[in-house]
């Protein structure tokens, strides 16, 4: 993986994550093709693609998954699955702030071009603590936002089972230290952040919507 042509862009792939993004892998798109007219039933987090991080609609879990549109509507699992992560995230109703940040830093193409990544995507409420003014300030300063965003992107594709087995994973922001993974299934946490909707499949990424913005260097 081009571990950071993203960084070269001044706002790492995570920057794209900096407030917008989630998903990935061609195998995932085939799994997402099955229709889901009702919210997917929570699973144990054991993805059918275990071993390569690729998931299907049946592997999605978490309380916020029911908030996603159903059928083939924009933002639904069926709609996001065939799309690269940034494009998929742009239709996800849980990630409007993240997407706004990614677009502001011109990282859409960067994230979409990655081959296999994992994205920890803070949901809109996670940015509430920052306040609108701080959010706008960060979005206008790509150089400051980049390291934060990079800390939300892993240069390897993981499903929930793979993350739990790993225990910790390195992100594109290597200086920020590893991200600690604790628990498993619906009790999985990312540096203490709860997973609101995990194992979301996209063409080139597996996305985990979380309830906090992760801070580099504060491994919990």
C-alpha cells in the first residue's frame, strides 16, 4: 500500500478520514450485492471474509447500523458496498462531518485509490465535543488535521475478528503510536471508543463507525 502518498498530499489518508470516510475491497462489493431490506441483525463480528478483512452485509453489527438507509438507497449497505470508501462515506448519514473534512482537504481521491485499508470513522456526534468553531478551524488547517486523520486509517484491511486478534494496530500516523483494540464482537473498542456500526464493507476498505475522535499519542 502506498503508505502515504497520502502523507505527501499534506493530509494523510486519515485526513480523509479526518471527517469523512469509510470502507473497502472488491470482494466486499460482491458480498454487499445481496439486498438488505431490513437492518442487518447484529452478528458476533465474525466476518465471512475472516483472514483478509473483507466483510459482507451479514457481518455488519452495532446499534447505529439501523440508522442506515435500507434497500438500494444512497447510504445503504447495498449502495456503499461497490463504492470506494470516500465515495461510500459521502452518502453515509452517520458521517456527514467526516465527509465534509475529507472534501475540504481534497483527500477523496487519495482514500478512494487505496487498495485495502481499515477506517475508524467518528460519527457526527463524536465531533460535537469539539464545537463548530474548532471543527471549522481544523478543517481549514490541513497540516494540523492530517496527523489526526491519519490516526484513523490503518494500511491493512481488518474485520472485527482480525482486530480483536491483533490487540493493537499501527495507523498511517506511526508517530501517534498503535491503536489499542479491546473486547470482541459488539463489545469491541478502539482506543476506548465504542463501535457504533462495524464491519461495513466498501470496495477498498472495511469501516468501523465509532463514538469518539481518536487522539494520536493517547493510547488507552
